[in-house]
C-alpha cells in the first residue's frame, strides 16, 4: 500500500488535471477511472453521487441558462437553456463525477486512521507558520467520528432526529493514535508520475 499522503496528493493532482482536459481526452481517461471506482467501491461512489446530486443539478442549470449560445427551444428564446450551455454543463458534470470516482477509490484504500495520518503528514509545513498539525489532526478525527455517528443515526421520525441533535453531548474520553510511515522510493515515483500527469494536462 502506498503512503496515505502520496495517495491524497495523487488525487489532488487528478482533480486539478481533470479541469483542463478536453471532452474526448476526458472520456478516454475517465472511463478506466470510473470502471476502477465501480469495481473497488461501488457503494461508496453511489453514496458520494447521491449526496452531491443537488450540486450537480444546480451546476447543470447554471451553465445551461447563463452560457450564451443557440437556444435549445426556439419558442423560449433567451428564457430557455442553450445548446452550448448544456454541453459545457455536461462536461463539468463529467469532471465532477470523475473527481468523486477518484475520491471513492482513495477512501476505499485508506481507513479513517490512515486518512488522518496522511493529512497529518501533509500538514508538516504548518509548523513553520505557528500552527499545530497535531491539534488539527485530533480535531479532524473527532469531526469524522461525530459525523459518522450522525450519519448512522436512524431515528424513526424528524422529531426524534431534532431531539437527538439538541440533546446535550456526552463527554467521553477518546484515545487517538496516529501511525505514520516513512516515504519510500515507490511513493516518490508515484508523486513524480502524478506531477508529470498534471504538467502534461496543463500544457
């Protein structure tokens, strides 16, 4: 398994690279990525898509109705969506779906503890500006813990959900351990490959 920080950085490079790829290259490069996400973490990918469905729909409407071009329905003229807007909106949706596909793969390969460890490693430069990456890692771990607990809460009705949210929080002692691993030559090669992909896509 590569270093968690290397996987997170690779996903960040992928997210940036996707923004500059043209439609044809995006489809060719995104097909195997989407297939890998479906094979490794179908349930997680579907959950990410379901949670971002309203963002995707809003994004499509914004592009469709604000991009100048030829109207899809001539009767509506300027009050309807444009063909260019729909095309740009669908392209942005493809980029977002592929970003989520890459994220689902990362979340599938890394446990919550490994994810926090990777972010802790990436936060090393924060020490030079007076910030404590240990405190940030602990707070992130607590946020993820309580967020997961809230998502798993299956109250029968909305009244029960509100009562649970307003109830005083129980104070518990939590022990958080961070297991960090050194970077290896393989991790370095992965980062070089990711940076090369990013550089090629930006040309």
